[in-house]
């Protein structure tokens, strides 16, 4: 003989209470919905925390009016001619721009550098205020294979891009590349 259901089918005391098997028990569906919702939310939160905690900002230039850093996390993975790297520029006093509302104290820039061509392009720029709030963000992603459009700027000696490339090459030691 196969028994189905819970105690209500085995004990006469529970038969008059109504059907209380797990899917229909009081609060089961509500608890299931809450659990399901929490499972959807928390994995995303953990992913966001992991991304921010893995940043490793290394100083490149500390000057009187500004400091320049790059995030070296993942740089060793760039073994070809192309390098993608985030830089962080922190100003001691605010700067202003016509297109950005508010005083700018930090600028994050995502560079796309080509070692062979000795040129770079800017993929993204984010401007921050004194409290690390985003003031304005620009995305310059391009859907092209033309290197003249991808790498808009030459790398000029002693420029920020030159210093960034030199520091990147310290962390990408595999191919023996050096800054010209």
C-alpha cells in the first residue's frame, strides 16, 4: 500500500483540519516567493562587491596639483599589442568643464592602447565630484576595425598616456616590450 500526503492521511485527528500538505500549507507559498526573490537579488550583490574589491590602483605620478593611478588588476592577461586599462586622476583642487555640471575632483578613464602603433584611444570617461558621485559619463566605444578611428591619439613622450603605458609594461613582462 502506498501512502500519499502528510499526517492528515495517517492520523484521524488531522483529517478535519483541511488539506495541509507542503505546497498548500499556510505561508508556504509566501515563504517560497520570498526565498526565490532573495536568491535572485543576493548573487548579483555578491558579484558587484567582487568587482569593486578586486581593483588594485597603483600610483603613476603624484604631482602638486593631481595624482595619477592605474588599475593593474588583469593587466598580465594582455599579451598581444592591445592593452585595456583604467586610469584614475585625482585633483587637489576642483576643475570645471562646460559639459559637466559641478566641480570635478576625480576622472576615471578607460584607455585602449596599442603598443605596436604607439597610439591610444579613449573608450570611456567618468567624472566624479568630491563625494565620489558621478557627475557625467561618456562612452566612446566604436564598432570599427580601422586603427585610425580606434587609436585616435599618438602617445607623446612624458604625457599621461606615456606614463600609463610604461607602468602597464612593468606588469606585462612577457614579451619584452619597452616604451620608446
